[in-house]
């Protein structure tokens, strides 16, 4: 259900501080809504997008929560809308998913698709449509419609060469994240505080939430690209591709998007790009980049992320937007469902208490930074159906090994649930078995930043501030 609210009191505009009359408020909403109460297919500017998200969240506080993860270089808020049955906070057993759009300011289709997706999910839930109800009851979905609002402000409508790719400082945000392979080569990394504001905001966001699956939306090609984007020139290089330990899962995820898309799976739809078999590619095989966001998500945040190139033209004409939404809608929803692949659960210590930073490894998958439990003691491992041997290690506890038969979870809107119960080692026993495997320990030592710090206090306070703003908006609507 799209928002259609008559505001009876005058209210203050969040961007300018000016007071908007009831008539102006209604007219502003009409910019977004057509007579059929559908969100308009056009490019909304940053102020309009902010206003739409605020109104929507105020009207649907039971399934949406609007918050900011930080600000752009020019001080524009980076708004995220969370959707789910518990949108304000994490619920144990409910995986966290995210979409990020408009990382490159001149690649703009993702902004439109994200607003349409939000509208579709909320309207479907309000109409009690099974697909939306099941998805929002089983998943917490975070949507960042623009990661680069300053770049969007500078962009023009050229199809391939428009300005505005970088942020206000002219920096390509998809080259500004810490790079795992630079760490393996012992190359110096930029201090986190000196990275671009938008990148710092996303890094902080990844520390606040334990995301399981993600995609960032780009334009200029039609292909689903997956890690690695970079390489150390070692054993990960296979046939020109940089292969991650979860390559089978990444390949599956990419094909889910491409095969549910109207034409991406054909692999040859854009005249100015190379053909892609089944519409997917390994990032490094396509072209290597250093400091990419999807590698950072995977290595440091335990979040499997894809880069989705969703249009041959970076700035498609507005009259093409309805068709482009139709082409991508099924893919966007099918990809979210993949967050329910594999196994999820908690790790409990010998006293029956869930523990943070327990290492949960899968045989044959030596991740650069070992996957660990979060502050709730939870783990999520995206895996295709099959038999897998898990090794769980935690200080002062015996190493636990279990083999699990993993079914296909997306059809049931839930991954297989399995908790690991550890046994404590007697205090008089000296043992080294509660350490990660040698292979992963070596990798972790070579790679700087493999830490698993709990939620940042700064992020919590920012969310509280944003919650106050949205709460005030709700009061206005209720009045």
C-alpha cells in the first residue's frame, strides 16, 4: 500500500526547516502518487526521496523503520529503510538482508527500483498478499536507495559518460574500501578515519548489523558480478578468475538474479560490453578492482554481496522506467529469498549461554577471515543443499565437529536451524584445540582488521536520533 495521508496540521520540512501547510503537504505527496495510488516512475531528487521515506515510515511504523547511517561529504543523510515484522531491531533467527543503490552517482536506475520495491513490499503486506507477508515475517530487509546523493546531484543524463560517478570529492566509492588482498601483500592501508564519509558510514553500518546477504546496484552493463574483485596472485586464481571459498554459492546467487531477469541471462544485451555466459561473471575475471565494496562485505563482514549491473544505460530515459522495473522485479524478490539458504543457529557454551566470536567453519571453505558468531551468539552460513562438516571452536571449550545434511531453505522462507552445544574443558587441562584451524589462523594473521567488535555505540545513538525524527512524523500523521 502506498502512502496516502492527509496531514491536518502544519508541519516543518526536514530539509529546509520551513513550515508546510496542509495543502502544500498534500501537493507534495501528489508528486509521488499517480491517481491509481502507485509510486510515480520518474527520478525523484534527494529531498523528494527523503520526504517519501519519512511519510511512508510514519504511516507504517509496524513494518518499517527509517534511520540514517551517516552523512555524505556535503552533509546529506544516508537514509535506510528497514522492513520486516520487527523493523526497529534484530530478532534472533531472522536474517538481515540489504540492498544498496546509487553508489556511483550517475548510475541511477537503482534509486528508482529501490523505491518501487519498497512500495511493492508495503502494499503487498497491507493487502495480505502471501509473498510479501511471508517475506517480511521471515526477513529483515534494509534498503539504502542512494549511497552517493552528492554524486547524483552532479550527474547528467548521458547514457555512458555522464559526470557524477564519484562523490563530492571526486572519489570513486567502489575503490575506497579497505582491500583484503592489499593486506595480504602487506601494502599500507588508508586510515579508516581518512576514507570518504560515505564509505565510513557503510563500514559503521556493517558493524552495527550482522548482514547475511547483500547486493549493490550499478548501471552501464547487464550482468551479475560476484567476488573476488581482486587477487593476491595466489591459489585463488583459477582460469583468470579470482575464486572465493564460497564460489559455488556466489555462482548460484548470481544465476538466481540473471535467470529471473527478463533478459540478463542471455548475456549479450548491451552493445558496448562483452558477452557474459548466463549473464554472470566473476568480478576479477571481468576486470580487477582494488578497494571494492563487495569484497569488503564478504571478507570482513561475513556478508555475501553481489554487484548487480542492471541497465545498459547508466541514466535510462524516464519513459523506460516502468519496463525496467518489470524486468527486474522478479529478480529483486528472488534474490532476497536466497538469504534463507544453508544453515543458521546459535552456539552455546558449557553453561548453556550463547557466545560471541565462536568460530564456525565449514570443511573445504577456508575463509580469509573465519566466520564467527555475533553478539547474539548467532551464525548464518549460506550453503547449497548437501552434506557439510562443521567445526566449531571457542576458548576453553572442546572443539565440536558435526556433519549436517542441509536442505534447500528459500522455498520454506527459512534456512535449516541447528544450534551447537559446546562442552567446557576442565580448568586443569591444557589444550590448544579451542583455536581456529591452522589454515584460517594464518589467513587471519595476514589480513589486518579481522576483528569482530560488537555494535558501535555511535551507530546506536544515530539510530535513536533518527527514530525520534520519524516518531515526530508519525505524531503529525496521527494528529
